[in-house]
C-alpha cells in the first residue's frame, strides 16, 4: 500500500474494474491503495449515473486549486496597521494586544502569527523588510525552543540567590555585573556596569579566554569600590576566583539561561551594539577608542537617574560619601 494521491490512471483503473464488478477490497489490491481510499474516492466522486474517471479527475483538480493554506494576515488594512506600528517601534506582542483591545477583546491575530508573517510574506519580508523594525532587526528569526541545561564547569560557583539583598535595591555603589560580547574572528569585549550609577567599563579581548577575561575584570575593578560581581555561566568566567582573590570582590552567578537576572548588563551590551554591531570587525579597534565609547555612555542622561548622567550620579555619591552622607541612587532599571 502507498500513501500517494490517486492519479488519472488510477481513476481509470477504478472505473474499468467497477464495470467488471470487482469489489472495493479487490480494486484496492490491484491499484495498490488502501481500501478506505478507494471507498472514499467512489463515494465522493461518483455521479448519479455511476463513477467516471474523467469526471472524478476534474473534480480533484478543481479541489486542488483551493486547498492551499490560507494566510492568516490577508486583510490589507491589518497589514498596513501592523506595518505602521512596527515602524513606530511597537513589538508584535504590543500590536496583537492593541488589536485585540480595539476589537472588544476578540483575537484578531496573535503575536506569533505576526512574526511568522514578517518572515514568510513576500511583501513584508522582501519588499518592505519589516523585520528591521523589530528590536534586534534579525533577518532570520531565532529558534524559540529552549536550550537544555548542563552541569556547570565553573569551580566553586555561588548562586545569585545567595547574593546580599542590598544589591537589588541599587542604593550602594560597588555592585557590578559583567558579561562578554562576542565579535568576528574570536574577538570579544568584556563589559562591566555598576548597578547604582550605571557606570560602564569596557575592555577589548583578543580572545574570549578565561585568563584574559579575569585579567580584564581585575584591572578594571582593582581601583574601584567593588563589593559584588554578578556574572553569567560562560566558561570565560571559570577564573573568577583570581578576581576575588586580588580585589576582594564576592562573585555570584546567574541561573543557566536567565540573562534577565543581570538585566542592566544586558541593556549595557545592547547600547554597545549601537556603536559596534554584532558582525562588526573590531580587529583594528583600540582600547582608547573603546574607552571613548564608554565615556559617551557614562555621560548620557538616564531616565531612571532623573536624567542625570552616570558620571554625575557617581560624583554625587562619592562626594556625599566623603561628607558622611548616605546617598541613594534612584530608579530600578537602566
């Protein structure tokens, strides 16, 4: 038996065998199809005068023209609405939610459908390139399936859940987050940011190795106040004890695949990508040029700091500290 579609020749054989009074079971055996397929064919495509191959084939071809999968976003007004909102910086989830709200909580289209349409529709993808208005502007959508966890290879790893609660309040200078931003040809940039002020420190790495990463963090923080340092589970942080030993900072690690636990640092990385996009060649980038980028970020006003710059908040904190005043940085998000 096979699972292919019946052909015109198969239908001709069915007609001839019916005229010879073959049973459905016998016809199925002769043409090599399941008896249910033959039975359904005769039942659905017979005329009042009997089964005719030419008539059944015409009916089949007519049905085939209308059996293609229909697009879920085929309304031009909906397409224009989605396009306009994407260009205003709205996410597919916000667009879907707003459409539902404007239609009395009736689901017009879900955000997953919008994503699928963005990457499959000729007009949306090839002509308008609407994917570029998504937050990361990726030409190919990343897989939505999660990654499996694995046993950590980082020695003496301490969980972020054991970190002092004061860190989350962002009221004290000296609680840092760190990560590595990868670039072509094995180059990387180590990023560090203070949670209370938003101060950013950047170091170019010739390779994303544990030794170079540990040395970069040690050099950046040895002259700073550094109580805690929160990192992800990248293997470049396996030498974290070298940093702790040399500058006395307590190092904590996020849960696997939980980058939101160091959200300020993820935002810092995104700001860096604004200067140095993902596939940018940084082989000729000097540390001095990288310091200039950090300087610009540290002198950029932040909403959560009441539009003060990280440097201004840092200067206020250190000035008040010298005077014995306990100052607090405002806000909870970069």
